[in-house]
């Protein structure tokens, strides 16, 4: 898999007091068009349901199909399709196959498991079965995209033999795809699939580095000789030439975003240890309660790459020197940040940050190849 370059991760969080959901969607569409205009490499879109105060993107593949028609260069992909929320893997494979035909070499693919109780509850899916559902669905979808034939009988999914049309042009196992890995267990699952990991920066980079190393070790064990690809990491960022202004804006909107995450996921709750497959989150929830919400928020803000172009470049240089090839998927629009600030930050990132980060990636790839 070729290195992904420098891209954007979208959130679709409508906490704007002056924008309807429809208006917010069109504003975010404008951010994608600006990203292509400014030469960004890719955009990835989430999947979330029912809560505009956190994220509203119920079908990223539908929006991607629209974006495919109004863009021509930028790579596009879901970031990610939450497989346990889809009760029919065949239909997911059909959507991916169609989108792949439309996008061709611009198509990126990513899977995720999801962790919001309210979304699982609304879909009537037992969250405790999410790991099994994810593992089974991912393998089924990859098989269908390899062969064009859907036929499976697992604990959660059944399909008599049928062909899908339009037939897939090519599968993703050899070309490469991503899988969200926010816990050690999810990192192992991504490696087992042969997926490149993707994650959100939420901790000091040293802890993310350890997660990448564990994923790479398992990946090489399961798929000897196969290239791992560049893990994608998403920061919530803001870029401005004035360091004090950058700090002021970043601190405000990152703090607001962090609080929305805690609320949406009930991250400081006690249920994680009681939900099968999510025990790793309980330690984080306990740490948040012990440290206090304010201290946890400060830690989150400090972990993100924001500031002047030079400050952001320096942080990514530190990360890449430590971890090797990794690719930023920066979230530039979140927590009700005015879109004029979003566009100014994006333009500065594209002009001054992205070219330098690409050079860092190229040097890291050369070092791995040697």
C-alpha cells in the first residue's frame, strides 16, 4: 500500500447555533472541495448516528458517492464503516464495490467496531457481541470483494450463494485497507485481518507508539512479507501563524470537543468493564474519574498537534522519528468552530505543514526500505 500522505478526518459535529443540519452538511462539503483545491491527499468520513452534537454521518458511502462526482484528484474513503451496525454484510460489500468503481484509484476503505452505547441501543444490537460481529462481517465483506460471490453461514450472518453486481473490479486484501484500532484488542484484530491500523490521538505519543509496535509485530506474524502500510492518526488540530492565538482557539474548541466525546461515549462511566470486548476502556474511564475532568481535558488538548506550522511540523517530526511511517488525518472542523477559521487553518496546513510532513514520511519509508 502506498503511503497515504496528509489528509483530513471529518467529524460532522453540528454544535453551530446558526446552522441547520442541512446547512452544516453543505459547509462540510465545501471543506472537502477546499481540501482538494489546496492539494491535500485524502479525506476520510466517519459513521455516526442520531446525535448531531457529536456526529451526524449515517451513511458515509452515500456522501462519498456525491463527493466522487464533484472532485477529481483527492482520495476518499469511509473512516470508518462500523460493521456491527450493518446487519447484512452483502449489502455493505455491494456499496463498497459500486463506490470503488466510481472512485477507482482514489478509493480508500476502513472498518470500525464502534463504542457508543446509545448507537448500539438504537439499532437493537447487543454491544457485547460487537467483536464477533466485526470479525465475521469484515472477513465476509473482504471475501465478497475478492470473488464477487456472497455465501456465508456464521453465528450472526447468513447468506445463500449469490453474485453481486456490478461485480467488484478488484479486492482490497492485496491493495490494502484500514481498521480502527483504539485498544490493544482492536489492534490485534486489525493485524489479523491484514489491515493497516488507524486511530485517534488521545494519549501521549509514546503510548500510541507502543500500540503501533504491537500491531506491526502481530501483522508481520500473521502476514509475513506483506507491507503494513502507514497507520493513519487523527488529531484535532488548529493552525495559525500567531502562536498565542493558535493556543487560544485550539484550547477552546478542543476542550469543547473533548467534553462532547465524554458525553457521547459515557467515557467516564463504569459500564466498560461489564461489557464484553470493551474492558480496555475501563482503565481509561477510571483514570478520567481519578484525575478529574478538567485535568483529563488538559491532557487531551496537550496530546494533539496544533499551533503554528512549525509547531505542528515539529510534533509530526517527533512522532515519525519515533514510530516510522505514519500519516496524519487531521480533524480541522469540530465543536462549532466557525468555518472561516476552519478554512484558514486548512489553507495554512496545506501550504506549509503538509509538504514538510510528506518529506518526513518519504525519509521514513526510505529508512524502512533500506
